[in-house]
C-alpha cells in the first residue's frame, strides 16, 4: 500500500523525526513517499495524490493538506505533532503515533467539511474557524517575543496554559464592534465582542467555544458573544480550562451560510489574522464597512478516524 507523508520539519526534531516517521509507516506496511511542507510543489503533489496521504505536523500542516486534498481521490490520515492539535482532537485521535498508524487499515473513513470564506480582498478556505473580534485581535497582538516564550516551554500542557492565559486576559480589554450577522435566513444585529463561524469545536490553544460542532454535517456553528456578555465568556473559558463539565453559556446558531456585515476590523482565517484593512462597500446594512461571506463544502475530504 502506498502512502504519501507530508511532514513539517519545523515540528519536533527535524531530520531525526523524519527518519522515525518513515520507519513507523514502513513497519505499518506502507510504501512511503516523503514530502516536506518546505517543498514548493508539495501542495500540487498532494492534490494529485492517490491512496493515503499522511499529514504529520500541527494544525497548520493538517489544514494545508486537507485544503489541498479537497475534492481529490486520496484519503487523509493525521499524525498530530503540534501544541493545540485541534483538528486531531475533533476527530478523536489519541494515543501514540505507532498505534494510530496500526489502526489506519481498519479505521472508518469519515467525511470532513472544508469552509470557504470570501473577504473583501481575497477568497480563502478554512478547517477550524473564521471570525472577528476578541480572538482575532488577541492573535494579532501576540508579538514574536510572546510567541517565542510560549514555544520555548518544553511541556505541551504548560505551553497551552500559557497561551490560554493571553486570550483570557485579553477578554477584559476586548473592544466591542457593531455587526449584523445572518445565518441562513436568521438575522442577528448587535454589538459584539466576538463572532466566530466554527467548523470544529475548538480554536487557538484548545479554546472550546462550540462543543457540539460536527465537521461532517455541512453546517457551521456560529458563536455570538455580545458586548454585555464579557463576564460570561471569561467565566466559560476559565471553567473549560479547569475541565469543569459545564454546558456552554454562549449563544450558538447553526447554519450553512453566514454573512457578517461589520465595522472595519481585522478578521482571522483559522490561525492567521488578516490585514488591518477598512474596505468601504456600497449596499451594506447599518453603515457597515466590510462584509464577510462564509460557507461550507460538505464532505470535501475523506479522513481516517476511529469509530
């Protein structure tokens, strides 16, 4: 059986880890072709691949591979190697890499949705979420020094805890914004701290905002945090981080199509904050400065996941 291994050499121990991954897949019975995410043509090779494509890296690597595979013939498998591993968690992938590889031959193929977003300046795709407000602004404010300090922490759980604190502290100073959010035919207007259209349950450093999100249902879970719900968001995230099993106290509307008309703010697409742009467009409601249209391509990728 053939497998194409897509590896982020920046995750883990570089060459030593590459050799370890190749041995692992060969022991599991695969004839392996290796590609690095540093190779310029790896996305093109993934798009045309057949058989099994294995994404070995963090959420960014998994995202790029999943988007490249959308609509293709290959089946995707994941070896999570990042800090958050939100996609792997959403798929129920746990245990050692060796154990994961052993289960692929008998694993249940499942469909995975890919999101599509049209911004005023570009069209893009996502696997986790698209949004405005508190989360996006906090990501943009995390400078290189803070990011380097987090990455320098050896223990994964401690890295997650440090990163989560940045986002929780930012809730206190998050600046509200005016927006009209339309989910299918439902229109919600107001002043918000955050609007997140989520394909999976978590974003960032395992911040679970949409616990019931299903990445195979062809719908997005749109999380709406109003300006007067600052304390509710803060309390909810602190409880989640402490692993308390409280149900979510946030407003979530589920739908296939989402439109956000808002004052000019910096949006994010998955883990990438967008540019700071103000695009004046005609025909928008309530004097909005920008519009974001979000949809989902149901079952665009086939992924191996446990039952």
